C-alpha cells in the first residue's frame, strides 16, 4: 500500500465512523521528506480518492499548482507537524459527541479501555485568546500555530465551538484515537446521565492509564482494529468503482476496460 492509498482509507474510515461528515480532514507526513505532508483537496472525506491527494510543505503551500480548491484549515496540519516532530498524522474533525466538552467546563476523562489515551490530557483551544475576527475557522498560520501550542505534547485537543484535532505517531494511531475519542465522549455523557448531578463515576486512574496505554503500544493492539476497518473501507471503494464502470462502459466494448488497482480511486 502506498501512503496515498493509506490516506484514502483513513478518510473513508473516519467517515464510516461518523467522526467526519462533509467536513474534516486527515493528513500524513511523508516518509521520504519529513518537511512535507499529504492532504486531500477541499472535498467531502467520503469521496476522497488517491487522485485527490496533494502534497504540501510545512507552511501548507501546495508543492505543485493544484488548480483545485484547498482546505482553508490546512494550516492545522502544517503547524502541528512543525511543532511536533514525533507526530506523523493529524486528524481535524467536528466529531459531534466531543463538541459539548469543548463548550463546557466538564473535562473529558478516560473511562474505558480503548479511550485510555484521554488520560494523557485533552486541552481545549479557545480561539478568542488568539484573534478578534469572530470566525471559528483556523484559516491562518498564526491560528494553526496557536492551536499547535495549545495541543502541546498531548494526543488531542478540543476546539471550542468547532471540533477537535487528534494526532498520532502513525496514521493508524491518529485514526484509532479519533474514533475512540468520539465514542468515549458519548459514553461519558451516558455515564453522567445515569449517575445524575453529583453522582459518582469511576474513571481510569493515572496508573491504569499508563499501564493500558503502554500495553496497547507494545502489544500492537490497534493493528487488529485497523486491519478490520481497512478491509471494510477497501470493499466500499471496490463497490463504488464497479458501479462507476457499469455507468460508463468502455467504448471499445467489455474487454478493453482499463483495470484499476483495488483501493485506488
Ligand atoms: Zn474545522
């Protein structure tokens, strides 16, 4: 699998889990050149194919004139890659269950196994601290840098009234964390509802967070999850490609139809 194919799968997986809808994006630092990253052109994540993936420098300028619209918020990716050399993938989303925790003083806390990383800390970015314009979009390098500063060394940050950024040393980790951040926020709201005002909820303590995260990293826990999600995403892409071929058959008749590699849009 190429980096572009992996990134397409990441877009599809995030969409399939409701972490992104028509908005949101995911990027991957290139292995060949750590000063560059891959990101789709401005489009709905669920429709991204390898043909839509573009290369950027860390100032978020496209390497080649793309002649297509770019994500206004691409500075999120470039500025985080600049400030976090340990990070190779960045997800920006408007993950619905996460939003309430960005607009209240209720902190997201780790409450189940696969959401243990939340115990490492999830700060909230308050855009009012960095601009006066009133627009919530991260549309300048300054705002991207400010968000990266708020994120610091953490695995994720909430963006008040907007969404979240989630990062990982690998694409797999950034995607897995994004899916479980959404699920954990949902479960925490349910636990708070059941417990009632002031009711007791038992969250993971520091020792449990460290032990669980450590085991997940060393045991390669996420590979099973990632492989499953990739199989489903590839199957969906193949269905779309077959439907497209049925709609536009080759003018020369069946036999000369150009073959495309599975997983490539
Ligand atoms: Zn956004």
